[in-house]
């Protein structure tokens, strides 16, 4: 399975690692850490050296209850960072984590080559058209509502079936709009309870029926640390455990804070599969 990155095919077998770079003051784990050019470049260099295949730049915190960010502020946060990374690491694949088409447009113009949309087009009716015109891979994530209200008693009759149905409809609309490369993300923690998250993970292989690459983002999330009774800072071991389950269940991309550990998951599980 491959995706087209500006004319170059990125093979997703074995799975690839997407390193998270939040340039926000309020992200749940690393908010405010990367607030200077040196810190940004040092972190990106570390992630690349540790094995990151994609750097995901986000300027709008999507943690539960996150406050809204003005369009102009999001652009000011992500565009200079993308230019900075592209200038220093020209061959690095950069994705932009945004649900706004105007941010996506400016980010791709500045050097990004993937758009990661937590709303799958729900929060911006112009997003599908924009992505088709940009001709870049598009990550569709399932979410109920928006970051401010998504955890207000999310309910489903059959969580896996409902998410698969929703993503299937989104894939159809994306194809109709002319988007060539679609990646799906079931949206762990976005409008789901703890039990929902683990039911999705336990049935992750079912999402392969949609015939799109699968991205999994569980890194240091509350589905880990709340269950274990600790904090995000102590959730690396749990993250590695769930990343391993994800890869064995068919994940093609792991979105993570800790690249080195995720890369080891991929190397070990890949060797395991070759020797079964």
C-alpha cells in the first residue's frame, strides 16, 4: 500500500512513523515545549534521527475541552514552522494537522505535503475541494462534534459499525471530490469513552475493509493513563503496548510523540510477521 507524496510513492509496508510537533501552548502533553526556532529544529532533528517518516505540525490543540483558535493565529503558528523545517530538512515529509482549508492551503504552499484533518471535512465545507486541488494525501479522522464538546457523553449503538459507516461515506465524498490518496483514522479519544476506544482497538482489523491506509494515534492519551491511574508523562510504556497491538491489527501509520520507541515496535512486529 502506497501514497503519493508530490510525485514520490511512500510505501506503507512496513508501517510508517508520524512524529508529532505541537506548536501550541495548550496541548495535553507537550503544549508550550517548542516555542523557539532552536527547540523546534532540535526536536525535528531528533525525531528524524529516531526514524520519523513524517513530521505532523499542529497549531490548534484538539484536546478535550480545548478553546477555539482564530484562523490568523493558527496560520501564524504553523506556516513559519513548516518553512523553518523545510529549509533545514528539505527531504522531510511534513503534514499539517488542521481542519481549516485556508490553513491547509497555506501550509502546503509553504512545504507541507499531507493534510491531517480531525474533522474529516465536517468543520470546513471547503476542505474536500481544497485537498483535491492541492493533490495531496488526506487523513480523514472520525470525531463527534468538535474539540470543545466531543467528550460530552458520546453515545453509540454499535461504535465500530457506526464509525466504519461514517468513514465509508467520507471516503466516497472524498473520491467524488477528486482526492486520490485517502488515509483513515478511527479517532481514538475524539468523541469516545474509554470502553469505546478499546472496542475500536480490539476491532481495528475490521477497518481494513475500507481499503485505505489506517492511521492510529493513541500516543500518551487518556485511554492509557486513566486506565492505568497515572499521567501522560508516565504513559510511554502503555503507548508502546497499544502501538504494538495496532500494528499487529493492520495499522499503516503510527502518530506518536516518542518516535524511537514506535520505530522499535515496527521493526519488531515486522520481524515477527516475517517469521510466522
